C-alpha cells in the first residue's frame, strides 16, 4: 500500500524534472500537474478518512444493520441487498452499469470491502458501530438503518466525522428536515410524501366520510407520521377521533386496543413498523377490531404482509418502497428479483431494494466525482443528476439531500385473488415521488458546511 503511494509521488517528481529540462518552464509544469488526478488528490486537504481510506486497492464501507430487535427482519434483508450490490459493483455487472454508467469493476477501480455490525435498533449501539468502522476500518461510507431514531443519530455522528452516511430505512420527516446533515442522504421517502400519496387513494377506496383512530409508536417516526397522516386524511374529509401512543417494542397492546375499540372509529391506522406492527395487528384481530374497522398501514413492510397472511391482511392499504410484482411492469425490477432469488433463494423486500439502490447510487456519485474526496462526492449527489432506477428515474434533491424514487400503493389481496402464497398484494397505484415531496424548507433543513 505504502509502496504504491510513494511510487506515485516519485512519478510526479520525475515528470516535473522532465518538463523543466525540456524548457516548458515552472509555470507550464505546474499547470500540467494540477490537471493530473495524482496532483489533484495531493492538493486536497485530508478530511474524514480521505485520503488514507483509499490509499490501497480497496475501499471500506461499514454497514450498521438491525440484526436483532423489532426490526431484525428488515435488517437481515438489507444485508442481502448490500451484499448483492457490492458483488455486482466489484464484478462490473451490467445491472449496476444501468444505474451507474461509469462503473467498470469496483468503484474508481477499487474493490469494495465491507463489514456488518448489529445496531440492535438502538441509536447508541448504531453510533458505537459506526465509530468502530470509521476509526478502525477507515470507512469511507456508512449505511444501514430501519429506525428513524437510529438514522438521525448516525447521520449526526457521520457528519461530525466527515464520513458519508446513507439512510437505508427511516421515514421521519425530521431526517431530511431539522436533523438533516450535509454528509447524509436519504433515498427512503418522507412520511409526509407517503401521507400525501395514500390519503386520496384510501379516501377514494374507503370513502371520504371516515373516522380514524391511530396506533402510534412513541418516537420521532411515529409522531411525524401521525402528524402527516392526520393532515392529509383530514383534507380528504376524514375525522381523527384519537391516537394511542405506546413504547417501541411493546408486547401487550390490550390497553391501547380497548381504547381503540371504544373510540367510535371505523378505520384503524397502524403507524407501527416491523415486529411492532405484526404484534399489534394480530392482537387487534383477536380483539375483533378488524371485523369492524378498515386497516391502513401507511408505511407497510412486505414482511408484515407475509407474517399476517391473507386472512388478516386482506383489504389493508399501505405504501411500500418496493413490491416484487413490480417485475411485471419494469424490466430492471425483474433483473433484480431474478439475481436476488438466484443468490439467496428468496424474494427481495423493500429493505433489500433500498440497500441495493443506495450502494449503486453511491458508486455512481463517486464515479461522477472522479474521486472519493467527501466534499466532491457530496457535490456530485447535489447535481440532481437523474439516474435510471428500478422503478423509474431516481435522484437526490440538493436542498435537503432527500431522494426522489417512485413507490407503489398496495392493497392486501383476498385469498381467492392470490396467484400463489407470495402473491399477497395488489398494486393499485404507482406514485411519482416528485409530485408528493414537501417544499425543501418545510421541516427546517439547514445543511452544514462541506469542511
């Protein structure tokens, strides 16, 4: 590693002596050297793990994944999405080149290596893992999250350490709002966008004269989702009759469900995600609530549909970042699903899709920047360059680093409508994400400096 670096400097010195000896003069030599990649890299001040993190023939990325805790299914799925993307990036696969046209093998010719740490769905554990990756592995990028609280903690510490951070899952409006960071980017949607997208769909399907009661996890994702759903469903004519707050990771929902049953609502909106959503909806089924109320799960994990099964999930509405039957409409989705199934003998979920796309778009941003120098990579993202995604064009907004990626609204199929055991969801609309974005300044985003 050191030999290669010193050899590069020797070549520069040799070029300078040759230019001077041939009479081009010092000014001409300096101009030519400034134009060369080696000279440009030498002139950039060290920042984060640059340049030591890319001094050899590999570049390290650290993955902080929820492998235990209420979001562990999503964390395990993310891991597979990252692994597939890294494998394809290192091989220079055609599937990656469709998203990142400049990719050959690796990123700027460097093989991507990685390690995984369990964030346990806890911000402190995630931050400790990220710090290990940054200071012991010279990570040039950190990615992974399901909890919005974890995502917010990670983007703050990575901004401080001047290391790029890519949110995997995290819907809170505050991630791209008041807690936005210059060194962080989120491809996952705002819950504001989900609420704006799904409210007219459920109002058309279920009716405008509805009374909604909400089951809300008591942290940033739950609060901001409730606020946005209340805003947009009430614009459609719905009435909000109450909310039940509960701690993340609750096991017994009986006290909350008794209040919901007595609320007078005809629609239950479950804002829970992961295992919390599965536990709460199963118990609502046992209470007989789902026989009397329509079910809406604004941010709907595919794992939830699978765990509940058609008998419980039928007729439920929700937004997903990805559902595998999109392959019937989009050739790139079909390629992704086939590659994923070949490698893991399973269908990808939206968590794997987000992980895969984040890796591919990071490779694209670095290739377009022509360097791993973090400020230049960030500016590459901020060019708002549209790239071909699996579900249409995808890009990041410069003002708040929010990703723009289309997503489906789905309804749970009845058992008689299913074409197979995995065919649980009917896609009833595909949302053009650019039409449901909030104004960049709405949630108070003020990006910090590059250095």
